[in-house]
C-alpha cells in the first residue's frame, strides 16, 4: 500500500512556543497550522518499504547524521511534542537553520555514485538493517528532498513532512 509523502515549506515563526492539551491535541493543532500556513512543495507516492530505506540511503550519503530519517517522522516545531508521543500520525519538521546546514551537505553529495565501492558499502549496510533499497525510490526521495531543501534554504523557510497512508 502506497503512502503520500508531502514536503511543505513554512515560516517556522507561525508555530507557537507553547500549546495546551495532550499530545494528540497538540499534534492536531500543528496539522491545522501547517494546512493553513504552509505551502505543499513536493510530494511523492511510495510504500514505506521503499521510502524508509531510500531515505536512510540519502541520509547516509548526505552526512550520515540520521537527521533526515529522524526528523522526517517525529520532530516538532519548538519541541512542542516529545519524540515518543503516541499520535495518530507522523509529523516531520526541519527548522530553517537545520535546512541550511543539511542543504549545504546535500549539494556536495547529490551526484554521489551508488555504483562506486563506497556506494556498494552504503547499500549493503542499509539493506542489512532495513531491507532492499529500490534505486528508483532512492532517486525520487533524493530529488524531492534536494529540491525542497534547496528552495527552503533560498527562502529561509523550514520544512514539514507529512505522510498520508
């Protein structure tokens, strides 16, 4: 079953520093703010079996920080919700400063050759941990994230990742 992965550009100042209510109420408030204030910039349709290893591959190539993987699913503006909250969906967030930093690394590695010996080592490590890497899925994820981070960096925006099952 495929999911829709949406990357939004947003001014991170639209999110409050505090919210009241339980974690689910805060999550719903963040979704509402995002729907009202953010611009859907890129979308891709993939199943999670393809998306997660593809994202982990791009993450490992572009700095090996695991920030792409972690922040795409469970990171919230102003740390309004803890990373282990039990929510009805995921919410990924990359603050504008993080977008700038990650994009500078993405620029260096965009043309990384997966057919190189180092590329083979990366693929082997990801597949041992997460399952098969689909190269077409990897290219889709790399391209959508690269464009979103490039454009957000140019505009001084943050990025939100929302996933529809």
